[in-house]
C-alpha cells in the first residue's frame, strides 16, 4: 500500500479541521432549532465572564506582563531557585506562576508557563510541571461564588478551598519526579551574593528591551485584554453548548454512564447531570450541583471533582495558550483527572472528620454516616477506575483539542 506523502503534522491538522467543521455544523443546527436557549446560554456565559473572570484576572494578566517585560521574573528566578528547585523541581522563575495560579485562577498558570517556555526560562518538562499544578479555581470564585452565591453556606468555603489546593499541592510535589530523565543539566551559576545575581539578571533583561516605560505598560494592557477576550469567547461558547445539550437531553443521556460505573457512591441523578455539565464548564456544573435536591455533603463531593477537573472550557483555553510552544496538553489533562479524584477524596476525608460542620450541613447530610469507611473505600476504588479510563480519554482528548487549536498533544 502506498503511503501518503502528506507530512504527519498536516494530516493531524486536517483531522482537527474536519472535527471542528463537523462540530460547528452540529452546533449551528442546534442553535437554529432553539435560538431562545442560545440567547439564554450566551447571556449567562457573558455575565460569568464579566462579573467573575474579567475583574479577577485582568489585574494579574497586566502585572504578569509587566513582570515579564521589566525583568522581575528573572529577578525572582535567581532569588527563588534554591526554594523552587528542591520542592517542585522547577526553576525559580516558576514562583510567579505558582503565586499567580494559586491566587487568580484559571487559566493564568498555563499562560505564564507558556510565556516562560517561549522566553527560554524553563525546559519543556518544567513547563509541563508548572502548567499541570498551577491552574486552579481562584479563592474568590470558591469562597464567594461557590460557597456563598451557589451553596449559600459560607462555612463550607474553607473546606472546598482546602481540598482543592491540597490536591494541587499533592500533584505539584509528585510531579517533581515526572520527566526526570528529560531534565536538562543545570547551568553553572555565577558566584557572588544571591541578591546581587538576581539584580544583575533583572538589569540585563531590561537592557535588552528598548521600549519606553509607557509603551511597555500599553503593550501589557493590550495583550491582557486580548487574552481575556479570547477567554470570554470560550466561556460564552461552552455556556451555550451546555444549555443546548441540556435542552436536547444529551446531558441526561451522558449522565447515565458515570451513574452506572460509580454506583457505590449512591448519588442522586441530578448530581450526575451536574457532574457531566461540569465536565464541559465548571461554573454551570457547580451551579447545577449546588441546586440539586441532595444532601450538602454529596454536593460538596461533586463540586470538588468539578473544580478539580476544571472543564473542557478551561482546557480548550489552555490548549490555545500553549499552541505556539512544545508543551504537551496530554500531561495537563491527565493531571486534571488526578486532581478531580484527589479533591473529591480529600473532601470526603475532611467531611468524615468535620464534626464542627454538622450544624451547617444539617440533619439531612449526616457526614459521619453517609461517608462511612466503606463509602470512602468505594470512592477510592471509583477514583482508580476513573484514572484507568482517564489515561485513555485524556490522550484522545489531548490530541483532539490540540489539533483543533494547532498545539501539541
């Protein structure tokens, strides 16, 4: 059989364009069939972007751009190398990625990791480590939007936040061993005081950028707004798709699969539908889980998994941000499965011991009873089964999303 003369990357890209064309055609048919649902979904997505994402991310995007342009990241790289390298096995410049990712939310961790990679300040493996454990839901979103706005229970906010960040930190510590054979040899550092070396690195970066201060600030604002507009487009698109899938019964149909596989968890059907919606977009999935007629402890388990997975909406944004680098999306997706399972497990463990939350959870929740040891064992078994399937799904999804965005799988 004669082999195709088309280069592999062109075949890969043509497949991505085919799937994108088929998906766009299906979306167009559904939109024409029910324009009222499209309008409602677009409005909800736009409100989420304008009220939550835009004000929480814009300052961090601008400051991060300024830090990169003014050499502050080089300064931090030299100064914090002795801390970041032994703990997370990433360069000191990764401290900015960790700080921004843990305070501002998705997808700024991927944005900064990709920027470090383009600037040559980290290897591919180090960039993938950073990207995998610094994309979090922001504290503002968890404590205000989820705990107060959706669940109307401010007391559970720290519990959700603690499980979410503990899962990510667990991944960060474990990932220091990922790709150890691919790590480049450490460059020899110049002698002298640490602070002096950091200052010299920053000054060298500034000397290589001839732009005046006003131009640097303007470019930072312009680049930040452009990135946020792209993020807003993805949020609106996925909000519309979820509304359309729900109206057509697709979400309910998809929810039957995890309900059958994870039967030991004994969750009501509305929570499975919320979990499937959260598979696509975290805000919509979290809202559905919070409003489901179910005990609060079960809602918290599902919300923890949704926040850990972060949704295809965020993952598509990440794929777009790393499209011009050699960072692999499959690593990021596998870690999202891991974090979803770890966050749900940590939430269950916290609830099993959180006697102080009994007045908040109410008699219908009874966390000590509903999260008995056998149920926690079932949860860990379910997590193991999900991870087995997740490896295959993540590889396939990574190739598909990367093909659609032009990035690497």
